[in-house]
C-alpha cells in the first residue's frame, strides 16, 4: 500500500529532527557527520515549514564558520565525529570552529529570503544580523572568484556536484604525484560503484593539499592551483542569490548600488557560458576550453532569471528520454551513468531549484513535471540522497536531510515554500 502524504510529511519532519545535532543538521547520519554549507541552507528551509526558530538557528550556526575573508566554508566541523575523511586535521585550517578551506554553492541568500518572507515579524531581527554576513560572502565571491562574470571553482567539491562530467578534462590535467596513502570512509558507508572512483579521489586530495600548502590564500590559489573551472551551476546560483540579496537589501533599507553592479557583471558573464554547440556549459579556465557537458546545472538558467528557448528544447527532449527528470547528466551522451552520483542520477534539490526557476518564468508545465517526478520518487522509495532517472532506483545515503526538506517546502502535496 502506498504511504499516505501525511505520513510522508511526518517522516520528513522526523528526519530533520533526527539529523539535528544541536543547532546544525547533518546531511545524513554516518556518511556526512558535520555541517555542510548548502545542505544546511536546505535544512533551514525545511525547518521553516514547521519550526521557523530552528530554521534561523541553523543559519546562525552556519555563519559561525565564516572566515574573516567573508568566505563561508563547505564544511563546519563543530564537534568531533568519526567515520569521515578528509576531516579537520587534513584541511589544516587554523580557526574555531574548524572548517574546510573551500566553499559551496551560495543558495543561502535565496533560501534565507524565502524563510524571511514567510515570517517577517519574527525574522526581521535575524535578517538584520545575517544581512552583513551575506554581503561579505558575496563580496568575497566577486573579489576572489568572479572572472569575466563567471564564478570559478578551485575544487570540484565546491560545485556541490563532486564527480560531474563537467570536471573531467580539467581533472585529467591534475597530477596525482605525491598524494600517498589514505583510507576513504565514504565507500564503507555506501556502494563504491555509486561513488567517485579512486583516480578522482587522488585528484581531490591533490587539490586539497595545494590549497593547504598555499595557506588557503586565494591569490596563490588563483595563480597556481592545478584546477580552476568557471562552473555554470555556480554562476547561475550566485546570480540568483545576488538578485535575492538585492531584494533583502531594499526591504531593510540598505544601499544597493554595489549589489546592482554585481548583478550586471554576472548577467554579462552568463553569455560567456554559452557553448556555440548550443547549451550553457562550464569552462576550464586553465585551458580556456568549454568542458563540453550538458548537465542539470545548465538548466538553472531560469532560476537565475534567464530565458532560453534552446535550453527549453533540450530539457523537453531529455525528459522524454528518462522516466524521472532531471538527470544530472545528458542521457543522450555516452558518459551518462544512471547510478553514479553526479554523472546521471536525479537529485531532488536540483529539481527544486530548476523547478522554482521554470515556474517563475512561466514554464509551469515543465515545473509541474519535475515536481511530480520528485514526489513520485520519494513516495515510492523514501528520502534517499539521489535516484536513477531510468528506473527510480534509490541510492547513496538514506533519510537524507535535503530530500526531506524539499518534500516539505516544494515537492510534497502540502509544501509550504514561498515558490
Ligand atoms: C556530497 C555532494 C554535495 C553535498 C555533500 C553532503 O559531497 O556532492 O553536494 O553537499 O555530499 O550532502
């Protein structure tokens, strides 16, 4: 018998409560035992549907990890936890709480605005406190990462799409010399065939060591790091975040010209992401070449406020080829693997972001399809980390925070998000 929607709502709320470690929410027990940046923003969004105070708490905890440079790291290691590699000792970041040395997709301004809009009276004081934090994070992006209007990543983990096809050519150029021995922990929690391969992992570590040896100095990393890619997903997410930050600024009566300037620069940058082959693409900044990959991140254009008919045609065609959209990589290409992490599987959070964009730009039928696919996958299989677009097989971690969150805020029948 199918599980009722009410029961799923209760399960989703329970997952958020159970993954709560006292002010921050782990993505899933075991596999990811710390606070991850964009996961945490989705967690806060989920909490806001039934406990807005807890939602703000999550956000404040995330920003305790913010560096003096403005950067908000991708992991905050609040408490000691076993079973994760690379932990705080490997990153070598000298501050408390300990953090990683790289960032993650800045969905914060967008999701925080959504929490704030739902509860302005209680939320105003929180919004005032967080506003300056958001501005300094965005300023850091503009200063340290935006090149020709595009957002550069210095490590695939920054993209949130760890082993996407987008990074293949840039990764191939990274030597694995001197990486040495290490023990992965992810493959003891989940099926190795669904995780990144060893040669990928060697390179992830090589880039991490480069950052650490550079003292996490952005100038040095820009000059010499073996990997630097303008990530189309990051550019779209950041452009969208700047638009939301602008709305927050106006609401709070802050000056806005600086943010308006950022938006104009990023809108120009979006043009540079257009691969003449006919889609939005990432660019390897070391070689200057397009990465030649049409991934789900390319479909974040509408979320960034950009319409594009060619992308719409791609999306419609791809959705005809799979049972459940949106596959994280183009199923028409030979590199597509339906169960390997970011090289094919469907991720609920990306569906939510794409769906929000489609809906706002008037493409409501397509948005409806994504919502239905996401709802069906969760109803049928539960709150997994990701799913096969071909047959819906659930994979990765179970009882996943962000999957529960987007059920409560976007995909589920009683969703209470602002979108
Ligand atoms: C993986 C995902 C990343 C996510 C993290 C925690 O590394 O690729 O996007 O933030 O797990 O869920």
